[in-house]
C-alpha cells in the first residue's frame, strides 16, 4: 500500500498532524528515529485511518507514492539539517520535503536553494495552532515553488482549519516566505500576550481585583471586538485555581516567561529590514527582563510612587472600559507593525506576499486568531498597497474613539509604577507616525556635528554638511 504523504518526527505535533491527515482519508507513512514512538502511535490511533509504519528512512521513502511528499516535524536547527540530508539521499527529482517546524526563514532559504539544485522541492511550512490545532485543523503557511504547492497544497488545505468554507492555508510565496510569515505571526503573538498581561496587571494593581474577578472581565471582553483565542484562554487561566494550594493558579506560577527564539528572530529581522516593530521588541525584552530574577529581587529596594497602589476617584467600570479600549488600540498597532514587516520582507526577497490572504488564513486554527482579522482582510482586499493598517478607514475610526482612554491608561500605569511597555510603545508609535515632523532632525544634526554624517534639507535637494569645527558654513556634498 503506497502512502499519499509521510510524516517523520512523531512527537506531539508530528503525531497529531499524522492523525489529521489519516482522519481526512489520506494514507500516511510514519517514521521516527525511535521505532517505539511509531509503534505507540499506531497502537493508540491506528483505527483512525490508514498508516504505514516504517522502521528505516529507506522503507519510509519506499512507502510513498511518487512524487513523494514528506513532512518533517523535528526540532529546528541542526536536527532538521540532519533529517533533511538523510531524506534527500533517498529521494528523487520532483519529490518534496515539507519542514513544518519553527525554522528560521534564513535556514529555509538555504535549504530550499540547495535542494532545488538537486531537483528536489523544499517547502518551508509555518504551522500554528499547537497540538490541538495540529489534530483538529491548524493555520498553515507553506512557502516553496508553485509546482510543489500544486501537489501538496490540496492535502494541506484539507487538514487546515476552515472558516466560512475557506481553508486557513494558502501558498505564501517562494523559498522562505512561509517560515518568514510564521515568524511574524509569532512576533504578533508575543505582542498580543504582552498587552493582555499588562491589562491584567494594571487592573489587578489599580483595583485590587482577584484573578478570578479579572477572568470574568476577560470573558466579557471576549464577547465583543476583542474576541480572540488568546482573550478566551486568558479567562480560563485567570479563573483556574491550583488544586494543591487553593490559590489562584496565576499566583503559584513563577513569573518568568520563557521563549523559543521566533520572537528574537522577528526583532532581528525587523532591524535588518528597517521596520519599527516596537511592540514585538518590547514583548521580547519583557520576557528577557522577567528571567533576571535575582536582579529584580535586588531592585525591589528602588523607590517608587508614593501611593497606596490604587486609583483614587476613578470608578472600577470606567478603568475597565479604558483598559479594554487601550488593549484594542494597542492590538491594532501590533498587527499593523507585523503586516508592515511582512510587506518589507516581501519586497526585500521578491516574494509578493498578499497581506489580505495572510489575514484570511489567520482567522482560524492559529494562536492569534481573532474576530477583527475579518476587518483586516477586508481592508487589505480593498487596498492591497495600504501604507499602514492604521490608515485603513475602519481602524482610523477605532483608534480615534480609543485614544483618550489609551492615554489615560498609560498615564495611570505610570502614576502607579505599573510597567506597561506594550501599551506605552504602541501609543508612542501611533503618535510618532501621525506627527508632521519628528525630532529626528536634531538627531541628524548631532550626527553631522560629531561625525560629518551629512543631512538633507527640507527646502532644496542634495546632501549637505556644516563645517562645525571651522566657520560653520554649509557645503553641498557631491554624490
């Protein structure tokens, strides 16, 4: 029996993807470095569809119907290189390898180029949705060649999440485009979670509310424009009580947020592309700061605001509504910055990524799925070249309605000494973007004085330098 597709790497994600394919009627070849994991999957879930367990790479490849389609679900980095090299030695021209891990898009571009020279297709495939999504329908972001997508795309679209009859999967673009978009997706995810955490922290500190009470607030928010997967599970986490102690679960978890690298890659890429993803950067740095536990404990002696840590004269409902509005406005900024990064990467690498299509496939299955992505999709469909999501008519209106509450929230947090780097940076970005002139003129003047870095004028073209250490006369610099 020949398999339609193969999966190697049968940890939770790989196992669940295999089961997803099988549940949709595909025959799935299975392979894992340790045979016991393959055997365990077949024993527990063999009744869900047709599986072909394979003890070796040669048997695994031999079980596949040409052109062979192999999904690799192993740890990013050297482990992926090792598995890809092993597979490539057994594959033939026209076969394809799909890397479904969280690979760095730079590595994906390298692998795609190397395998293309050997006649093989390499499809860097971003997959979001966690273990439940992998089984029940993830959001899938495949890159690679048109030819490869024509072969494997129908299978991926079948197992992906479906929203309004549309699969949450589309061909993103050539070589590393799929993993690039997944990296940006994860960066937006970092930003979104940081903003949610700041909302919780400010309300708890300002109002003295319990986690359970705030869980009810988030549950209420999830019925409106903030409706999203992350808001929903925030309510679940805040309402959960630790069985061992009877305390709120969030109070017994060490306040150290870990990270696996995609957020850092996103910030590094944005710096190289010259795109200000301030929300993503602040979220990454907030996680880094949380890990400096000894330093934070020592810094507890630093002076702070001389208040009791509560907001005086502000009604609870008023502050809750202000934070809701600030969260929505900051969320719009986070997504706008992410879509700007996608546009910049698309231009830099020649990918021609459709941002509206990305909003479409993020509506279901993935971690950042949210109601407002329908609005994002509509705005990009109406104007594919939109300069910034913040300039889309519906978001201009939403930001205008939220900005006074947004400013009050940032001011309240500062007065209480509650750190809100996500809210604050989002508001600063919004204000900087809308300014007619920025103080960058002074920065450029300083650069010219100490380093003769030159400057441009607003009243005539050309490049200029002032002879600061001489007569301070201005000279035009030849191109």
